[in-house]
């Protein structure tokens, strides 16, 4: 296809190129899924998705939360990202699934090989929100898709209060819970009951050490409010945007980086969060 995107006045190839940036750069981000005894309310699931990405380009000025109300039978879902960006980086669906992602810039040999030919991860994550009902659905989607670059992915399910992390590449797909989480290192990436987490990368001792220490420090008393005020601002991950999902109760907390025209603190992890009722957003009548 060539020419202009309908109604946008933007060349189609430019739109394609923008959507390919995420898979080429992969990004350095953080995530966790906390449940059970890790939380103050052990009957819930709390998921973190922190996006550390381009802070010099236009994205900071285009932050947007988009709610999709499909008419084709697919899932209503909330896409947290940028105006005009239809891929999935951060979001929640009406099936109480949430997505997280980290680029593995410092992958080890366990990742095998990667490729740039296949399903871009931003569309795989979007399709999890659009079509999948359970974590098992998302696992089957990853197995049956032509995977591409080295990533860590996360999918939480608020119906079951379960979270899974994924070591993801063209040739490898490994599924982790709190009992088999990798990479395993008792000093800088210990296993913690009811927690799956990665700080900024796969082989990243500094951030993983700090994130594990913070989770352990507040273990058993973690709430969304505590995490957004005492964990993420200390770890300092999530400069572009940051979201916490209580997938059990379908509440989300979101912070965006400051636009270039704003003064003060620019990083999302240090800025004000806004709390949303995800059910209310999803049930809002279509415009």
C-alpha cells in the first residue's frame, strides 16, 4: 500500500516505520507480578509495567490512553501509549488480562537466536488483549506465532490472580512463575514467593538487586499506592510511562512523562499518577 493514511495526511510507510521502532530498539523497562503473601490483600494480583524509552523524540508530547470498543466480537481493551500508535505496549482487557514487556539488550545464551522477520511483538501483545481470555491462551499464541527479537514479556490474569513471565525470542519461549524464575541468582535476582520480576533487563544486576530489595522490604504490605510511591520512584524505572494494574478489581494507575512544554520533573516514575476504574472505561458507551 502507498499513499496517505485515510484522514491523517500521513504517508502510510511513515506510519509503518513508526510502528517498527519498538521492535528495533526493544527498550529497557521493568515489570513485576505480585500476588498472595507479597501483597497486603493476598486475594489480588498487582502488575507493574514500566516503559523506559525514547525521551528525546515526539512521544512525550503524544501520550494517550485509548479505549477500544470492538464490534467484531473481540475484547474491549485499554491501550496505554501514544496517539496514533495501534500496537500494544501497555494495557488491560475486559478479560482481566494485563501485558508487560522488556527488551533484552543483555540477553545470555539461553535466548538462542533472534529474528526481525515475524510477528512484531507490539501486535502480538495487542492481540493478547484483543482476543485472549486466559494466560494459557496467551501462551498458545506465543507458541504458535513466528516470534522475533529477544524480550521478556509478562501476562497477568485477574480472574485467577496469576502472573507469568516469558523469556521470548525467535527460537526460545520459556514460561516462568515464582518457583522457576530465571535468571536465578541468590544475590542479585533471588526468587521470591508470589513474585515474578525483572528490573530493566535480563542480565542487569544493579536494577534487579534494587527491585528485589524493595519488594522484600515491603513484602506483605505492598499495595498499588505503596508501589507507586515507594518502589518505582526508588528503582527509577519508567521514564516514559508507568502503569500499575490491580487486575482483580480492575483498577489502574498511570503516569506519563512530562510534555516538552511542561516544567518540573520529566520522568513518569516521579510524577503524579492518575487512578482509573478500568471497568468504567470499558463500559463507557462507544462514541
